[in-house]
């Protein structure tokens, strides 16, 4: 993968799979094929997906886990290319907050309303917005299948008030409308394997997917090591100390590995969420 230019306050940065392997790339277009199989194939984390009501009659499915673990997804989120870039953008050492697979299905995939990730994370007790997300396309993401949209520069507005719509948080839409008049709204069209890094206060959304093309993506969220939540119950669960970074070759070396040992996965049982920790067999 190749990085585009990066400035300390950039809110968005694109990485793209290389057409040939280089010492610094995470993988090639060929490895993307098995990577996708590792992440989404039988026995993968996607079997823990639950529905997220989008407040407009559709579900956006997703699965989410804490702890990187040692499987293919863990190698990705610990790889220098991803974790060190996130660290440089945040300007601090960081820990892995969580990773998730966003499963926007064909024909009936739910939308994500305008929000800042910090709109969620603020309410979970994180005192600083020193957090960011890396969002990597597993399928091509275009306008027709509900690609990410971002309001460029909105991360500089600070935290906006959020309310609840379905299972989602939505930023104050009057404020969003004002910002849309002054700032550019970008449709982030990605090829499979492209990734963007964006700040936790960047306003983003995505439309529902009524096309025939599935739009799945994997996203990892990182947090500055100093940003320990003020809620005791969160500290042990979600705040695990500096990430142990791996060389970029680790993703290819790990190959197709769906061993969930060490991962803590959010599971929905009835109406309740629980966390299931996987130990070595
Ligand atoms: O998958 C998407 O389209 C949006 C995901 C998102 O907004 C989020 O995870 O915060």
C-alpha cells in the first residue's frame, strides 16, 4: 500500500494496495483476495454480526471486538503501516480501542446518519477526542452502494451534540446543514483494499445500499495512551496499554488465520449485549 501525503492536522488520508510487493506494503491485489476470505469467510468474526437499526427501516449489520488478537485482523490492526500511521496522525503512542466489520449488505443495507465517532465515545467517558479510525474497504465502495461521506475539515468544529436515531447517534442536523454550506462534502469512493484515516470529530455518514453490490469494510479505532476513560468499568475492558506494533510483512505471514484467541467480541443475546472472550483452545 502506498500512502498519500500526510500533514499533522489532516483529517483524511488514503492508502492503496500496491500492484507489486514492496518491503513496506501490507499486501498486493492478490493478497487482498485471501485477506478478504480470512476476514469474511466461514468461521470469521462476521458470524458475530448483529443488526444496527438505522432509524429508517433498515439495518446496518456489524460485528465489533476489543483486543487485537493474533488472527489476520489482529495482524492488520497492529501492522506498522496502519498503527504507526495512526500514531503519527494523533502525535502520541496509542492503544487499539476496537475493530469492527461494517456489513452494508446488497439491496437492503442500512445507512449511517451524520455523526462524529467522538459523539459516541464522549458518552463512554473518553475525555479527549484524541482518537481516530482507519476504515478499509473490503468491497469497492461507491456512491451507488453507500460509500462513506465526510464533511472535510469538520473535525475542527469540536464535538457537536448528538441525539439517538434507531440504534445510532446523530449529530445536530441543523449544525450539520450549516457546516455543509461552508465546507465540502466528499463521497469517499474506495477500491477494495483502500483505507482512509479520519479524526474522531470528523462528521461522516453513508447512505443505505439498494444496489446489487455488497459494501463491507473493516475499521479499527485507536486511542491515545493518555486517554483513559473516566468510567472505571471501561478502564480494564477497553484500555490495554500501548499497541505492540508488527512489521508490515506480518499480515502476509499470518495469512488466513481465524483463530479468535485473545479477542473479546461483542455478542447480542436477545436484547442484551455481552462480551465473549476467546481463550486458546
Ligand atoms: O460503514 C459506514 O458506512 C459508516 C461507519 C461509521 O460511520 C462508523 O463506524 O462510525
